[in-house]
C-alpha cells in the first residue's frame, strides 16, 4: 500500500500553473512540494493537516491509499 495524492489536480483546478507558486501558497519549499506532488516524498501527518487546512479540503480528499 502506498499513499498518493491529488495535489496536481487540485493545483490546476485552483488556477496555479506553476508548482512553485502553489508551494508558496501552501507554505512549502518548492523542491519538497515537487517531490510530494509527484508522489516521491510522503508528508507527515502534521504537513497533511496543514495542507488540508490551507486548501479547505478534507485530508481524505487530498491523500488516498493505492495498491500501486
């Protein structure tokens, strides 16, 4: 089981074309955000809560379990 995210979909839906701008909005380092969005880095539960609060979206609507 792997935890994946829908951050790319959410970012584009919110009108952010550049990862670095969205990372800044979320208060994250651009390189870290890139790795998170591309599922190459897992977030801590604290970071997941912070992202969720900033976006006004439930955690389970951002992060989900995958068998791949």
